[in-house]
DNA sequence: ACAAATGATACTGATTTGGTATCATTTCAT
DNA sequence: ATGAAATGATACCAAATCAGTATCATTTGT
C-alpha cells in the first residue's frame, strides 16, 4: 500500500511548479505541459487547492493560479490531509468491545510506533523543503 | 490509509487463537466463536494459510487446523505478505522517465525513511511476540 | 462580443477490499 | 456402506476507493 495517493502526488508536483515558476500567474495549460497530469484531473485538483486556501485563483482571460501562502507556510501534511484525510496508519479494525483482549495489542504497538514515526517525519515539512534541489536530510 | 488490512488482521487473530488453543486441532467453528469473523471469509483465509504452509489442515470429520510451524517460526511479515503483498509504502507514482527531476525526491526521502522504519519495526517479530499478554517493547 | 481562463458538479471505469455461495472431497463413527 | 462433519476449490458479488472525464456556468481582458 502507498502512503501517498496519485492525487496528492500530482498536487504537490503542481504546487512545486507554481512556486518555482517565473510567471506571476500560472495556468492549467502551463502545468499540463510541465507535469504531464491529465488536464481535467489537474483542474479539479487545483480547484480543490483553491477552495482549501492553498492556492489563489483568478478567473477570466489571463487568469490562473498563484500560491495563497508562501512555500514555507504550506505544510505537506496539509496537502495530504486535503486529498487523503488524516493519515492514520494504525486504525484498529475492531470496535473496542469486539477486541477487548490484549492479544493483538502487541501488533497495535508496532503500528502505533510506525504511525508516530511518520508523524514526526512529516512534522514541520513544508513546500519549501520539498522544492529544494538537494534532498533534505532527516 | 491502513498498514494492515482486515484480512491480515483476521488471519493474525486466528493464528493467535490456534496457537493458544488447548485443542490439538482447531475447527473453523471454534474460531468463528472466538474471533467473530464471518465464517466463509474465515474459511477462505485459513485455506490460504494452509496453502502457504503456515497452517496444516486435516480433512474429514474431526478435521481442522493446526500450526504448521511453531509460533516463533511464523514471521508477521510473512502473514502480511501473503494477504497484502510486499509492504511498499514509498512506491513512486511515476516512471523514471516521467519523473527525472529531483523536485519531489525530498518527499521520496521521507517516504523511504518511513518505509525503512516500518521494515525495522517488523523485523524478526513472530507470532510468539504477538501472542504475549504484555505488549512487547520496541 | 468573444475568446480564454476558472468554478461547479455530475458521471464513469478500474481496482481493491470484504464477503457469499456452491459444490467437491475426505474421513470418522455407526 | 453410509452419512454427517469437516476442509478444498472456485466462482461470484457488493461496497468503497481511486483515477479520470465531461459539461456547462461564470468571469474578465481585449
């Protein structure tokens, strides 16, 4: 299974391109060229980012998108949450009353640790870090 | 998203029950009572574990299942792999030629770290650890 | 007025997940 | 022998999620 869906990935890539662009305002057409994401899908995704206040959109001719926040204000977890909901790796399959025993809790513990690690890994990571040419060391 | 699917979870729970059971041979009926997993689904799942050599089955009246290996020989990752395939959290959405740039690689790095942590967390963990009453410390 | 952009929204198709249903086969107990 | 009680094999089904399409409405610069 994947931690990041295609949509989230597309979104991040689009944001990086917008952030790096020389242009004041970036159009879907620009992004289709640079990201190779199917146009209608990309549009929907950008509209979502606009509604969520990550992008700012301008309608009409010579319209397009800009970041609504600076790259260091855009948390990657925010983008993930928008498209995938809260990242919860350790969801228990069972209601508390079905699973009162401690048998599988040892497994839960492992899952919880991984969840915590993931949370710590993403903590504070913004678009700015992701934009960097050099992979960031964690 | 979840690291462990329902099926894997069911399977582990069933294995724990079989391992803990007083009976030499455990039937599906026994397990339906103790695990509350839908019978046909449980059957399919046990048959899979049998085919994979984790369980040993006995047909006919007074038949049922036993572990094919001792609890300390059954790796949890094995069970996960059987039902979910290899746990690969950091699959890249894009072919190398579509994604030659380093832009998102910083994100990949984070995903890789989480993947590695998960792998380390599960390394060497067997059914025996999972069976313990006290959650194991990692 | 019209072209070029986004907004809103409904729909579609593929895949995965969780679960059912059926029939065949084996084996113990009588 | 035979029948009940177990698993083996397999095909099917339904809901959810994921990825993507299609359409029409609205805005705006020239």
